[in-house]
C-alpha cells in the first residue's frame, strides 16, 4: 500500500503574496512529491509497505540506511507544515492555546521572539516547532528530516526552514521568511485542534 501525496489544503496561489505559487509548485509538487516517490520505491515489497506513515517513521528511526526514515519523516513533516499555514493565518491565537503560550513563555511577544530566533538560527536544513509535552508548551528545532513525535513531543505548529521553503521568494533572507510565517501565515486554528487532540488522547490513555 503506497504512501500517498496528500492534497494541499488550499490552491497553489492561495498564500500569495506571502508564499508564491511558484514556491509551492516546487516545494509541494517537486520536493514533497519527491519524498513520496522515493519512499514508495524504497519500501516496495518490504514490511514497511503495510504500515502507516507514522509507523514507518518510528520503525525506521534506528535503521542503518536512513533513506526510509528521511523520506518518510519528510512526508510527515510536510503534511503537517501545509496545515500549519493558512491564507488567513498569522496574528495571535486565542483561548486555551493563548493562555498556555502565556504560561509557558511569559507572553505571546516572548514566544514570537524566541520562535523567530530559533527558526532563524537553526543551522542548515531543518524545522522549527511549537510542541506540547506534558502540561507545558515548548519550542524545539530539528535538523534535516528529524521530527518531534519520535522524541515524545506532540507538534502544534511548524515552520519549514529548509532553503527550498523560501529561496525563490526571499533568497537567503530566512529572517524575513520566518517573520512572514509568524505574521501572516501561522495557522493557529490547526495548532488549537492539535492541542485538543493531544489533550483528548492523554485523557483516553489515563
Ligand atoms: Fe520543505
């Protein structure tokens, strides 16, 4: 059972002028699709072929050949990233998520500053994340294809800081891209839904 390229949750030009259709044509249509094609070629006729994407990521974590992990985790990360963006995103969250951000970071402004710093300073290719672990929110960055759920953290929001995410629109100016992500695109409704899901799975397990 091949892993599928999930449809983008909006049109290619829906994030303009913040992220161009040209960027999404390459980022979704070439990079993300490339991970799907490479993973499916690698797992054909193996035990992975019958597993969910999450299971493939988890089960390939310690494999000597990292090809399966890298492609599978990048598919998971990109599926999550597209949903971390919204044509009507940006601004500040409300409700329980806003309160948790205040509790965990002091204020939304403090969260904003630290997320921007971490995303900008992540060396090379990777991801910046808002995650929940236990009662608190925290921030983390991961290198290359690495992803928080293999480290026991539940992702709420992510910003892809691989150059392919911003080079066509911002060239080497990653700080401008991260500022645009936070100010215009961050999908707080999706982050809130992830928080609720994390809470309900904790209470189901209790
Ligand atoms: Fe990417």
